[in-house]
C-alpha cells in the first residue's frame, strides 16, 4: 500500500521529526540524485508560485523528472474529464503525484484512486501538510525546539488551511495558542474542540497588539480573497491587520515572524529588515522539507 501525505495527521510524531532531520541534511547538501530515473507529476488545478516551484525544484534536485500542469484550463479537465479519470491516467505514467486543488477533500479522494503516492499541495481551505512541515522546520531552526512554545496565529483563521494544519501538528508539542482574528474569520469550532480534547490552552482576541510581547512565533496570514463567495464580506475584512516595525519594540528577543506567503498588506515592508522577520527564509526552507517528504514517501530516506 502506498503511503500518501494528505493531512499532517497522516504522519506520526516520529515521522514528523524524521522529516525535519532529513530536511536538515538536504539543507547542507542541496543536490542528491537519489531519485534518478523517477518521474513525478505536479498537477496544479489552482494557481501557485512558491509551492509549485519549490516542489518542482525539489524533484529536480533529487534527480527525478517533472511532468504536469500549472493551469487546468490547458488540460482535458476543460473538456469535462473527471478528477477520477485524470488521476487514474496520470498515475499510470509516474511514481508520485503532487496535487493542488480548490476542492476540500479532493486530495484524499485522489489518494484512494491513485496507484502511486499522492502529496496534497493544498486542497481548498482544508489542509496544506507540506507547508506545515516547513513551518515546523522553521520553528525548530529559529527556536531550537518545538516543545512549550506560544504561537500567535493572525488573520484568516477561518479559511486559512496553513493555520489548521499547523495547529494539529503543533498539538504534539505542548504549545499555547493565541488566535487573533476578526469575528468573521475566527478559528472554526472544530479546531478549538480538537485543542480542548487534548488539554491545550488557547486565547482569542481581535487585537494584533494584545499578545505580541508574549509570543515566540507570530504566524501572520493574508485574508484570502479566493475563499470568499461574497465580495462585500472580503472588502469588510481584507485590511484588518497590518504589522509595522514600530510595533515590535517590546517583543521577545527570540520572536520570529512567519508567513506562508504571498503577503498583501498585512506585513509592512519595514518589518523585512528587523531581526524578527523570517518569512523569506521560511519559504526557502520549503525546498529542503519537500525534498525530505518526496524521498521519504518513495522509500529512499
């Protein structure tokens, strides 16, 4: 049976820590031709820059070949081909499928049909497990540990799949959470229930400033226009938070700012030059972590 990565919960705590160790090795040695002769499909049914390019770079640096598409309008999907038929067809040609799709649950469905491992590169507002693993790697690299940290998640906590996945993964490491969001974008009840069941503390606020000075990680997110069905609802909340360098004077020395990118206006560019900004290095870390995920699922590390 092929092992896929659809939700962060598909990996045990030991597997997560193993991926982070392998990623550290790949950071030291970016090119390792261990997948020479393999072919991997990157099929992206919705737009992506960082995720697609870092996955494709990871495949290339591992010595495999990439096929696929970054725009479903150029494929048979535009002629009415079902997702089932697309996955069946693509899995005949390749050793792994990396897929992004706007529909929640689509990647799990694909993994049940595919004859090869599937990696979920984002399915709607649901999960984005490779982003979560690179977030964990970034937290480990900046804090020296994963245990006992305070993480303030800011912005779109209702639709933000990165926050949902990270919350589940960090729950293995005794964290404390702060959820900073307007009423319209609060963390969904199912995730708060998940934390309650595990005895993990969390606080909720609408104020960006309230918990800035106590957190170890400030996890900023953009308000995602593409997740709103009502344009008026988006307009109401799109610029609700904006972090400026002047707001960081009282924060902990070890505090780092993460962001899954792209940013819009939620982090001012004057923050980029502060010692707390880590989001561009975080994006770079995606390469090493995705190399680790691919090689692990194909049985090489």
